[in-house]
């Protein structure tokens, strides 16, 4: 009943949402939204380099993201420039460098929009293998470092004093973000990847009582946004990546309204209770 | 690596001629002292005296420029940092926060929280706690590791005066019950008075050390904190030979032993 391309798009989108949910929670907890955005921007440079050098695009993206993450880590230890300034230079520098490089390659110039905003309906079987194999690896590694990563997110120095190998865990986490960006780019595009990390996680916070609940809910909400966005894109012929983000935004707003309503109802009941005469 | 794992005759941890450089400045200068089993040592000094830097070097978080830190083999340290900023975006219960430091069954978590009077908060979200409650929970996380040595960085900084006195009573009581060594950083001698065996007065180097009531009369201490500090202390002792519990009842302070002041040169090594 579904066309093949639609099944592939759904599978790809849900796979990416399942990775982005848990990882996005840490991006939110560690206030790394801008960091994720900078890395995502640099992915375009990875695509360009991949084509120019004739290597697999995913490898090009991962290599560029990891290289940039390492450069950021090293520069952060230097004084002189604030981190957000540094990130701004890197994000837009890498994006523009990527765009300039791409303009030399005819084939890429035609595809530019799909790299920037994603083209979920063009997901191939090869992409699906990448997403599910890579995604399984990302989630397995995240599960492995979950406890120490959470500990250093709460209080880095305390975690270090208690024996957590902070440097190693941080580098691994950065690697996970780079991998996720490479896997998600086809689906949602470099400009919008961060939204798939952040919006579902922020929505999940309102309904979660533990970090793990928030991660699971984040994945679920992200998947819901992908499915809704995909069908909207099909129905109204809107661009797929932005449609997914709009769906995620809608879910977030529903969450805000729902928790606001519950809070208002509770407050109202309390007022009624206190106004009721004592027996 | 500056942290040598060697026994130090009876001491839990010892700094030996330790200097630490931070941001191009020597913040800790040639400091030697040790903390023994069951002993409470207070590190006292004005802001910027290098107290936290010294602690961080002892914990192995900062490298030594010169000298060394020695730890008893297999030493378990419970560290309580100065403050904890908890973001509301992270859903974390008090019990879960404790378990991040060390895996433990729920019963043990509850028992440890009971020791600091916070057992009712076991399932409460961490970000809803007050400053004083957070301090107690941080202390519980340190205790959960069954430490041989508690290292506490300004443990009562975030609470009012009454809360500070209660916190120091709690630490004194826990030391008695558990028999662990305690190293407390404070900027206020009044607070450490009752609960401490030995005071080290730090201002980059160790200015003077000894029992609290004698350090308070030491010229180096007076030079560092001004003569007002000694007068305040006298007033304080006069009016507060006791402390108040939660219900306002009068509690005795722990008894104080005989006094002994030593100079920097003698303040080296384990007692």
C-alpha cells in the first residue's frame, strides 16, 4: 500500500530520530546546542571534500566533523576567545568554505538544497544500512558511557574526583555527535540537524522523571515528528526537512500547552479547596 | 603524575613541600601537612589564599609544580565540592544523584540520606532543593563511598548562620560515628572552632597552625584577618558555649583539648 520510497523514508527518519533523541538530551543538558550546530554546518565541507577527494561522503562528513571537534577542544583550552565567538567563526567559516568548494563541482551545485535541508524521500537502501548500522553503534557506545557522561554533566570536577575519565568520555561524546550528524544529514539537512537533537529532547523533559525516560521519550517524539512531517510533505508538497522540524515544533507547543493546562487546573482546584468551608 | 601511592606513616593523605601554579601565579607555596585517621583538620584563609587550589591538588585534579601529594594505599576519598548548579532541564532525583557517585542499593542510599537528615528527599527532584538541603545531599554523596577521608570545600557556604552551625555539628558527629579523617576548607575560624582538632592558616603558604583557640591569638593569624577577628571570636565564645538544634534545644559543643601552637617550620608531616 506504501510506495517503496515512502517506506525507506519512514524507516530512515525513524532510525535517525531514535539516535537523535537520547543524544539530543545530552546536547540539551550540557548546553551544547550551538556546538552541535557548528559541527553540523561543517558537514557541508565534509560533503564537498568527499566529492573532491573521491571518497565516501559519509566518511568525508565524519572525518570533517571529528577534525573540527578536535580543533574546538584544543582552542577551548586557549584563552583569548570566548567559546561562542569561536563556534561562530567555525560554524560560518566551515559552511561558507563548503559552499565555495561545492560551487566548483557541477553535480553538487544542483543538489545544494537537499544537502542544506535534507531530502528524506530520496533515501536509498544503502543510506538505510548506514543509518541502522551506524545508529546501533552510536546507541551502543552511548549506553556504554551513559553513567560517566551523566556524572560529568552534573558536576565535572566531582566526577573526576570520583574517578571518571573525563577527557576520554568527552572525546567519545563528541565522536558520537559527529557520527549522528553524518547519519542525519541525508534526512534533515545540515541547517536543521540541531533541531532534531534539541526539540524532541526539550519536549520530552516535561513528561520525564528520569534521564532515561527523557531519552526514550525524546526518541519517540522525534519519530512522531518525522512521520507527521513526512506525510505533511507528501500531502502538501512541502520540503521534507523543514516539514519534520515544523511537526517537532508543533509537538513541543502541544507539550507546553498541555503542561500549562494541567498546572492551571491544579492551581484552580487548590483555590476551590481553600475557598470551601471547613467542616 | 604527582600523586604518589605510598604509605605515609599512619597518615591518610600528606602534602610534602607542595607548590601549585595556576594561571601563571604560584597559588600554593611550599605547603606541608598531613591528615591522620579520625583527625579533623581545618584549612583557613581569606578569599584567594589558595584553599580550593590546594584541595584540588590533593584530589589529583591539578598537577603539582613542586613537591608531592602522598596518599595511603587504597585510600577512599569522599569529596564535597563548594557548590552544585543543577539545571532544571535535567530530570534527576536525589537518590539517582547519589547513585551517580557509586552504585548502591536503595536501602543504603536511604540510610546515607538519613545520616544527613535528608531521607524524605530520596525521590525529590534535585533542582527543587534549597541551598542548605543541596549541601547535605552533596555530603551524603561523599559519605556513600564509605570514605576514609572526607574533603569538604566550604561545606556551609550556601546557608545562613544557624544552618552553618548545624552543618558543622553534623560533620563533627559523622566524624565521631564513622572514624574517618576530615579536611575542611573554611574562611571563618568561628565556624570551625568546635569541630576541629587542628587549624592550618593558609595564605599561599601556611602562616601558622595549631589548635583553633591558640591560632586565633597567633600574630600571623591576626595579621591575616585583623585584630577584630580575635575580638569577634572572644565574643562568640562567650555567648555561644552551646549550639541550637532544629527545635531550638540547647546542644553541647564537643569538648576542646589542650592547646598547642606551632610555626610553619614545625607544621610538617604527620602528627
